[in-house]
C-alpha cells in the first residue's frame, strides 16, 4: 500500500487541497451570481466573459470532484472528524455552475468562437 503524504498538521495533502478548493469555489457561488455578473447585460463582451469564467470554474470544480471521488478510504478515514466532504453540497455547486455556464453559453452569438466550442 502506498504511503499517504501528510502535511505538517497530519492531514492528507490530497484531502486538504480538495477541501480548500471546494471551500473557495463554494464561497464564489454561494450568492448565486458572481461579483459584477449582470444577467441582463446586452454587451457581447460581457456574455463572452461570463461564459469563459463559468467554463473555467466548472472545469476546476469537475477536477476537484474527480479528485475527491478518487480518494481512498484510508485517506478519508482520518479526515472525517475535522473535514467533512459534503458530496451533496459539491453536487449542488456543480449543478449551479453548469446552469450559469449554460445560461451564458445560450446568449453567445451563433458564429462566435465560444459558441462553436460548446
């Protein structure tokens, strides 16, 4: 069995990083909209900007979700008391990011580079 790398506080580095990332993403999307996000904006630059922002956040959250899902029982066993990985909350945040990304993608002009990537 591979040795689990631990930080100075004894916690698994993988779990610690995953939890910190989840907290950061959660803080960003807690209120529903990001600071400066205006769903009623008519400016094409705003639409492109927010589609790109949510694409990046969604990719980061998907990566974290995959990391958390791939953690073994040994890595999570020591963390259960000090760090709760709430898979339901993560799923809700991922769904929220997907919805916001889809909203902005639906507003992209049909011929734009971003719309072609979708």
